[in-house]
C-alpha cells in the first residue's frame, strides 16, 4: 500500500510540473548537470586550492633564498675585512619544500606536447665540431692507463698529491671512470643519456674548458711548444698543427668577455663551444686542463690565506660547489658544520637539482658523504690503477 501511494505522489508531482509548463527534457537537464560543467567547476575549485598553496610556498621560498643570498654577501664582506664569521652569518633552517596539491589539468585544454629536453652534446659532437670549427683532432691515448700516467705526471708537477687526485677521481667517477667518461653514461646502461657535458677524471664541464683556455691559454701552448722541440720530421709537424688549432680555439674562447656566464653560453650554445671541449680528450692537453682546474682551487684557498694542505674531500668540495662556496665550508669551524644547512652554498635552482646537497642537509653530512664515496671508490680497479700511476 505504501509503494502504491509513493507512485501516485510521483505521478501527481510530475503532472503538476507539466501543467506549469516545465518539459520533461528540461527537467532531466536540471536534475543532471552536463559532465563538462561539473568537470570545469571541479577544476576551478582545485585550481584555486593549488594557487593558494603554491603562492604561499613561493612567498616563503623567495624570502628564504633572499636571506641565503644576503647572508652570503655579509660573509664575503667579513672575509674581506678579516672579521670572524659566526653561526649568525648563516641561515640555519632548511629550505621550504612544496607539499601542497599538484597543479590540476584543465579538462578543456588540449593535451600538452611532451616537454622538449635539449640534447646534451656527447663525445662524438665534441670531436666533430673540434675538427669542423678549428681543424683540431685530439691525440687520444692507446689505453686509459696511458692517460692516467700522463695525468699523474701533470698532477705531481703542479704540486698535487696522489691522495687528492685519487680521491677526486673516486668521488667523481665512482672509481672506474675512463678518460672519456661522460656524466650519465658511466657506467653504461641501455638507453642511458648524458646528463651534462662533464667529461674525464674530475668531470670537467665544457664551460670549465672554455674558461681554462680563455684564462690560461698560453700555458697550454707552451706545453705543446716544449713537446714540439723533442720531435723532428712528421711528428714535429703534427704537434705544430695542433698548436695552430689550439691557437684558434683560444681565440674563440677569448671572443667573449671573461665571465663565467659568457663562457657558459659559448660552451653550451655554439658549435665552437662544443668543439673546444674536445681538448679534454687529448693526451697532451686533457691531463693538464683537469689538473689546472684542481690547482686553481688550491691557489684560491692560498690567496685567501688558507695555507693548510687541502684534503681530498676539501678539494672535491671546492670542485663540486665552486671555489668560493667550497672555501666557505673548508674554513668553517667543526662546531658549526653540524648546524649549517648545505643550502647556504647554492642558488635555489642549483640546490634543487643537487640530490646530494638535499639529502645530506648540513655541511658535516655533506663532507662525510664525500669522504665515504671516496673511500668506497678508491677500492675500484680504475682508482687502484690511477694510484699505481704515481
């Protein structure tokens, strides 16, 4: 009886609506909103939530990284004036991390194309452009051990120690890198892709190679001239051709202002910049270029008044983060290292791209991580070969 009454009530209600002029199709639309409208309304609500969360995060992040930069300027000024640097001269909190909702996808927007990832040049690109742009063909070693021996001779001549060289090599390559190993391609895996143009035993960047040629080009020319004197006939002509090609490379490196940003642009966006990096593969030039990068860090520390020998980990710290930031950590008192976040020594984008800096958190942990990787990598076959080359 109850079910019968409900049916009657529904019939009467529908009849009243129809009598009032409301059609059945219109009623159906009123009861069931279009799927598109519902999706749009949901998107707008989720977008508002995302924008609120992201806006709050970005405001906090801007404040944090501005404070990091301001503290760095204060430390640099104090260091110039030979004033003591204390805990208050660092930002002591970790960077903010975005933990809000992801940006929602607009249901009305067409599917975006996959993001374009610029291709990073590899060894074949460096070699091709060196030949095309400068007529430079590096003399590559008959074996990796031959390159290691040349590297060891160059390091000892510059005043670097076996412990420093093997430590940096072990950290940068895991202890098994070859003279032509490129970041992302060592060890080789199917489908592996280069993650940077860094090549060699201490993973010299293409920007480093451009800068080294621009700043110390005559040093490398003199090294080749000394070698030419040891040869006659075709062998001497080959060295002299290399000298002329190197002159062209140096002139190109010096065609822009002597600033890292300009060297970086040249190295990464021009065919000539790609070609210059092939010098790191040359048995005569590669070892002294890589050694020069490291000895520049030693000279930087000495110029700042730090005369104690740099440990392998300290030298790598400067190699990894840049001389200024590395020196800041090297000279930091032990008591501060466990409290100062690694973020103090990076720009925001560099920090966010550096998993080691994020994972270790503070300076003491970063140094311990470097030392641990060096100790482990030193047991690998390549590191043992390099040590024996001394």
